[in-house]
């Protein structure tokens, strides 16, 4: 009887310890993910350095969504992460402030510079 009680206690303590360790690991992983996301949002890094900048022409359509703009920028190598860009747009209060049109941007621009450019009329189509 004593052996059974001891085995039950050891099993109970082991299960509680395992649950505690799993919760701590989950909290650590969530915290690390949130920290990295926050760092990416507020660090505002360009995709490339000024020395390696590549100019790209992008078209922002009428009736765009922020998600569509983010995907266009990612597809053209101007941003690394669409979710980070969408958060930056919300925090910088640029939601629905982009002007549809054609823009020449480069991948050395920071997200705030891209947002500023997209909210300023600058059609780049020229008549030849």
C-alpha cells in the first residue's frame, strides 16, 4: 500500500512538473515571438542598404486594402513582412491614406518613407 501511494505521489508531482515546464516554454516562445514582432515594427529597417538599392515601379490600385498594398510591396521586394507593414500602417495612422497610382520606390526606403511616398500624389507615368 505504501509503495502504491508513493508511486502515485511521484506520478502526480512529475505530471505537475511537466505541465509547469510546458507552460513556461509556451510563455517563453510567445514572449520571444511578440518581442521580435515588436522589434520589427518599431526598428523600421529597409530591405537593402543605400549602396544596394534597387528602384521598383509599383501600382497601387483603386479601392485597395492595406493587405493588398502590403502584398504588392512584398512581391516587389520593398518589405520583408506583410504583417509587420500592416501594423506599421495602423500605428503611423496611414490607413486609407494611400493614393492610388504608379510610384517609383526603392528597397533602401524605410517603411515610413514608403508610407509617406504612397500618400503623396506622384504619378510616374510619363508621356513619350
